[in-house]
């Protein structure tokens, strides 16, 4: 859901090509029974999955089996679990309100200055990818600045100001969960109502009727289109508007994908480390590894936020519950399970184990970052570059966007992209496994993350490739013949 790794699909440049089905852009126009069943399952079960993991740590020492066995044997009732669960508190509501308000202010009112001070960093006003309408939205890229300001204030408070204890997030973890759910459902519902009643573009008012062809409603003002399937639950989860905005600059997708969830990710881990030290008198090397490796991922996200504008989340996904609730709840509560687990189980790794985890995490990050760098370099230079010391090989293909404009694409088959079609995902999975291995082998709970990421990224591979196959036709078949494997060279 949030902080999902970038799509590894092909890069495009304006040009000439052939027509393709317009419905390939964004999410589906029509819903089959499997998609609807999946949507209903996630809408009904995802909130309980988050609660189950958090509750298991709070009441059962992070054991996943104990609450299930207790319920199955009759020794525990659901009412008993609920009675022990902290409810929302005034303190938690105040903390969360201040947190979100602060991030909104940093996003909306503080133009980026980091790009003027940090060589190589791309910030400030940047352009996104070509939208289905054939236009380009502009974004204020200031995520790194917001992250730095937020963490400088956190450390200033921890060492100088002492306005609040550094364990404040852990101490209010479950009450904050209810606040995050309120925001997630509120913004998702608002986005759906907005899509129906007052979309970003006043011209964006088309909804296909049953029995009529689905033709995207395009807007040269917002560059977005609305999609209606006729199914309320699918529309609610997957979103209606492509680029919902308030005013000129407040973009829902960019804000909720990066703030408040990903900025909070590293703060949450720091609060867990502080709690571990408070409870056990020291911070274990496993907690340090989790903080360092996940912090590296978060910093990479914000350093490359401008590049993120060209990824699947921004270029193809509509904004609904999947992104709104997911970024507010799923990401901060399930992506931080390793740190939470280590508060209750302060694992100390042997030197070889710790070194192995560190090397795996760094290798995964290297593959993830360099694969994405190669693709970005290839796209920015239109192939006039060197990859692994050689001129890149590529397959030329073409397509037509929904507005009728013709484009060319070049599909890279050199470097990491000659080994597998989504090797950046492979690197991401290596990093995900490293986070989990830092927690030892005592419980299954911290390994949920790598299982979830494997399912998510495999699904993304298939979804991205289905879109590309429809978009490029026989050109895509030539590409898959040149690069036959998706994630694991020689295997899959």
C-alpha cells in the first residue's frame, strides 16, 4: 500500500506510434468476480489484520498462535481481548492531530531549499509523467526537507528540549492506531465523494453507463480522469479520481504516499529503540540494524522523490482506500513490526549473524537503487548513456495515449534489466528479508513483512506486465523473449 516500491515498467518519451485500448490507463473499468472478492476481503479483513498483529504484541508477547489457540479452546473470548485493548485517548488524538497538521504545513507552505544546498538532489517544482490526458502535472518536491526538519526537531527534543519523552509513540501505539484509522477512512471517503461531486477538473464529469463503452473522461486542466465501475466497493477501494487535488499544489497521492506515513516510519523506529533502552537498559544490535536499514530505505525514498513521480503509484493508481487508508494505517503499523517485536524481545545477534544481515540489506539496497538508477539514466538520456561500461541495448516500441497523442518507448535490456524484468523488486525483497532476519527466529510475527512484500511485488509484476502487454502488443512479446525472467534470473 504505501511506500510500495516503484513500478518497473518501461519508460516513455513523446513520439509516434499505434493506437492501443484506452482502458489500459489507471485501474480497471470493469470488475470480475475475483477482483471483487479480493476487494471485499481487503476492506473487511485488512483492519483486523493490523489490529491482530498489534494486539498480539501488546497482550501475547508477539505470539501469533497464542490468541488463536486461546480463542479456539475457549480459554479466551473476543470480549476479553477487547477489554484489554486501549481505546482512543485525548492525548493520542492531540498527538496525531498535531502530527498530521505539521506535515500538511511542511508540505504546503514551505518551498524546498534542499535542492539549492545539496548537490545532486532534485527538489522544488518538478513535472510528473505524461497523464492519460497527455498533459503533465507539476509537484512541489520537498519531502527530504520535511523529513530533515521533523527529525531535527525530534533529536532536539530528545537531547535538549524534553517537551515529550522519546517513547511517546510506543506509549500511545494502540490509541494512535484508532486515530490513524479515523484519518484513513475519512480521507478515503472524502476522495470518493469528491470524485463524484466536485472532481479536480470541472470538465471531468463522465461516467460510463451499463452497456456503454468505457471511454476515459480527460481533463487538460488536471491531467486526470475518473473511472466508475458500477460497483461501490471497488470504486471506494481503488479510487475514482486519478489526480485528486485541493488547490494548485496539494496533491492527495504525493502527500499521503510520502507524508505522514513514511516520514513517521523512522520516528516510530526511534521511539521503539528508546522504549527498548528504557525497558532493558540498552539498545540491541538487532534494533540498530533495523533502524539503519529501514532508515536507509526511507532516506532513499525522499532523496529520489522527484523520480517517484514516474512510478506506478503516481502514474497508474487512482486515489482511494487502497492508498488513503493504506498509507495512514497499513504502512506505519505493519512496516514497523520488526522494531515493535524487538521492544518485547531484545534479540542480540552474534557478530557473524549481524554482519550477514547488514551485508544482505546493503546488497539488496544496492541492487534496488542501481537498477532504478540505470532505468532512470536510460530514460533521461533517451538511451545516450553507458550502462556497465557499454552502450545500452533496447527494444523500440510505440503506443498511443488516450488523448490520441503518439509516443515512443524504449525497453531497456542491458545491465540489471537484462538479467530480469523487475530486478529492482528482487533487491527490495532482499532488503525486506534482511529486516526480518535481524529479529532472529523466535517468532513468525516479524516475518510477515517479507511474506507480504513477496505477494505484493509478485502481484505488481503480473499487473504491470498485463498492462504493458495490452499497451505494446507484439513489441512486448519481443521484450519478454529478450528478457525471459521476471524476478530471479534463470528461475522466475
